[in-house]
């Protein structure tokens, strides 16, 4: 705690002034009644009285207030209040009130933030538990059935072992995603920057999920026919993961006979923006602010029919932010969604011909 303090003289000089005026009035009346009134004497009396009163009041009141104010500062310092701990002690009540109110507001904000984090932690732990226990109980059920005698039947043994293996694979998938997002959050995942053609990469992702899309008769398409390359500077493997997550989501939640469209547009001189648009079920506006949270699901029913770890969009966000780029989402419920992200461009944007290129 700083030993110096900001002095406030307002109380002392006003009090001294009032006392001096009152005493001067009384002395003047007394001298006047005694026929001994003297202006020089009155002037000296005013100066002497004011000086003595000011010194006594300033010293005594300041010392009285300082002891109590100092105790307030000490009590606040025990709560680790940095801003008050670094500032000098003030005996000005107005200033002190402002500082204490600032302290109270800051603590109120911190408490509200802690409550939000606590709610998020509880929800996150519940989601992790739910995601892990489903495959765990599945694997346990098959193994216990085999132990109880089903292993003697070769057909059941083979079927149950395969199902248990799928449960273990899902556990590994979730744990890998958790490990990746943890590394991304702490900045422990190194990015391997290269120059590559984003058009070619999107096409390779289309090829990868062509069969998955065909099951719902969803067309994977570009918005136009890109005849030239669009070279970007980024981690190719991670950007492929971003595109895969976004395109798989558009297929999962897209409608039958729908479309997933990717466009690459010139944003600014050295940036392009990649858009992944679908005409699926869309997302209600209330869910969009939390869409990139770990394990957050728009569907609260607990259904996992679409699979996934629940970490896809969170990983997408962290990968894009690790590139020091931005990701955006726009959606109209029951109309469709658009996810877009920026990338650094390293080559002049190509000339394109209007058309359609589908897979």
C-alpha cells in the first residue's frame, strides 16, 4: 500500500472560512459595543484566526479521515485489487467513492463471468460424459455378452467383436478430436504453411465425400467454372480438414435432393473468402452465437444419429484462427446455411467463366 496520499483541502478551508467569519463577526460586534473597533486589528484577527483554524482542522480531520480511509484501502488490498493498490490513498470522499464503485463494478463483472464459466464447465463436462459413455457402454455390453457364453458361437463372436471395435473406434475419434482442439487452444499445434490451389483442394474434398452425398442425392458443386488456379498460403492439411468438416456438416443436415455449393471470391488485395453454402434445414439465430463451442449441438434431444464427435465446428474455428483468419456463419432457419472463412492469397485472382461444375 502506498504511504503517500492525495490531500483534500476543501473541507479545511471552507470550515476555517466559516469559523473565521463567525468569530470575526462576534469580535467586531463586541469591539463596536466597547467603542474599540479597529479595522487593522480586525484584519489581523481574520488572518490569524483563519490560519490557526485551517492548520488545526486540516491536520486533525485529515488524520482522522486518513486512518479510516487507510483501513478501507487495506481491506480492499486484501482482495487483491490492483487498481486501488497502485494508486495513492486519497482523503477526498468523492474520489474514494468513485474508486470503491469502480472496484465493486469490476468484482460484479468478474463474478458474473465466473458464473457463466461455471455453467459452461458443467455443460461441457455433461457433454463429454454423454459422448464417451455411449460407446463405452456399447463396448461393455458386447464384451459382457461374449463373456457370458456368446463367444462359443462363432457367428455371434465375430459380429459382436466387430461392433465392439466400432465403439472403440468412435472413442478414439472423440479422444483424437479432443487432443487436437486442446493443442489448438494452447497454441501447441504447428502449422505447415505452403502455397496450394484451393480450387484443387475443394475438388479433392468433393471427390472424397461424393458417395456420402449421393446417398441423399446432394449435389456437390462450385458456384462457377474456375479455369485458373487460386493459390493461397496456408496449412493444406488443416484447411482440408476445415473444408471436410463444413462439407460433411452440409451433407448431414442438408435436405434430400439438395445442393452444397462452394465459392471462392476475391475479398481484398491479398485475401480470398471461401464460402460453403447449403439449402438444408438451417440454424435458428438463437443458436448461432454458441455454434462453435465444443460439444454444442443445436438438437438438444440427445440424438446422435448423424454421428460425429460434436467438436467439428470448434476445431474449424480454432484452425482458422490459428491462421490469423476469420470465420463467419449466416443461416436462415429451414432455408439454409453459409459458412465462410478467409485465407491469404498469393497469386492474382483468376478470370472465371460462368457455368457449373458438379461432381
